């Protein structure tokens, strides 16, 4: 691509106490083969020196800008503030989380695909999650897939999902089209936003590993896998956006399967015991989404768990001690990462 004709990419990094990995994140942006970008780092009242690291880099490169929140914001509102920093001149937007990074050809490859496919509004690619390559499932070459069709396939559990927002490139006009961009009442708002966008645009996919996602304390694999926020998040997304992708029979099948998985998870947790806060969270979400909380269904699911364990005791012990995990719920949603504060509480 001609350097003079390269469209501007606005990169944004929201950071809260991310000093441990922020240097690696910033260096990955500086190492991009694609150089027409500006970069805003939004510090959310960090106390570990994150802002000082960002200022040090901004002093060396005029493309890097620092914004600092005057008051601490919860995770989704903070991401919305970060996305408001996208330059008016930018054609594309890339979120890069402070504890993640992107490979050197990430922007080059994603922008090239978006430029050759005008209907594409979101570009994804394979992602390296620690040592595991994720977001697989689309057959090669599949560089441009109809938005409504891929949404349907993902709801039906047939192909990969989107990973975290770190894994995709957005067309900037889609970011600007709604404010706030993310639904601040949904911790899985990044996935919800993609389903909302794919109703009117297509998905581009680069068959290369272009992003890195770090697993750590505070990630969805530990927090959501324990308390099960993914079930309520998916239920909300399925009920709100499913009718635009699925016919009535498909939608009902997906809802029935999700609720069965949810109650199986709850049944396993009932056996081991959870506090009132855990149960209030799940009851509230089920009621909010209009399906209600069923003691009968919980009892049936718990008995099924015990019956299965009795048939396969050795295998069941290990699985039950993981509280059932979230292995049966759509993995594309359950890999959403939740930021926590220094005390490990959801923010």
C-alpha cells in the first residue's frame, strides 16, 4: 500500500494499573509495519506508574497522546471514554489492551483487507491466547463473510467467535455512529456491539495470527469461569439480537440450550455451595431477561449432575471441583475479559 495513501488508524489503550505489561503493549504499536496511526493511552486513575510510562513514550513520539480520567470509571464506561478519543480524521480504530499486544503486521494486514472489501466494517484474525491459537473455525480463504450469516453461525455454535476487542479492527465511522458505543449495563458489551454492527456490515478475516491475549488473574477465564457472568451476558445478547439472525425455531433452540447449560452450571454450584451474592446475581439476570428463575429446573439439573457423577465418579470429581466451568457455553462469549481493581473486585 502506498504510504502516502494509507488511511489513518486511531489506536486506543485504556489502562488501569497496567504498568507490568504496558511497555510491551506500547512497543508492539511502535513496531507496526503500518505507520499511519495516532495512539491515545487513557489512564484510569492508575496508582502503579502506568501514566508515567505513557508520558515517557508520548515525549518521544508526537503520535502518542495521553488522557487521564479525573475520577475512576468502571470498565465499560472507561472503554467508551477511550473510544471517544478516536481522531475525526481516522478511517479505522484499533483497541489494544494494556496487558496485551499486537504482532508487527497486524495493522497492515487488517487495513489492507478492509480497503479491498468496502462492505467490511469489522476485521478479525487468529489470536494467540498465551500458547493457544484461538478464533479458528472459518475455512480458508473466507476473507469477507456476510455479517448476518456469520452472526447466525456463531449463535448456532458452529464456528468461532470474536475474542476480546483486542482481536478486531473497527471502521471508525461505526464507532462514531453511536455514543456510547458500548452498552454500559452489560459486562460483555464488546460482543454485543459486534452483533449490533454485523446487521449492517460484513466481517473481514485475516488468516494469520495478529494479536496476543494474556491470561491472568482478573481475566474472564478465572472470574467469569467461576461466577458465570457469561450465561447472563449471552442470554441478553441472544434475546436482543438473536431475532435478527435466527428464525423463530432456531432462536428457541438456542435459548433452550443456553438455559439448560446455565442450570447445569447452577446445579454444580448448588452442590458445592455459593454465597447469596452469587445466587442473587443469577436470579436477577434470569428475571431481567424475562425467563424467570425456576427452582424446579434447578432441582432437575442438580439431580442430573449427581446422576452423571454416580455413573462416572472418577471423571466427575475433577469436573465438579471446577464448578462445572463454562466449557459447554459458547466459548466465543466466555473468553471476554473482565478488568478488576487491585482487590480483585469487578470494576
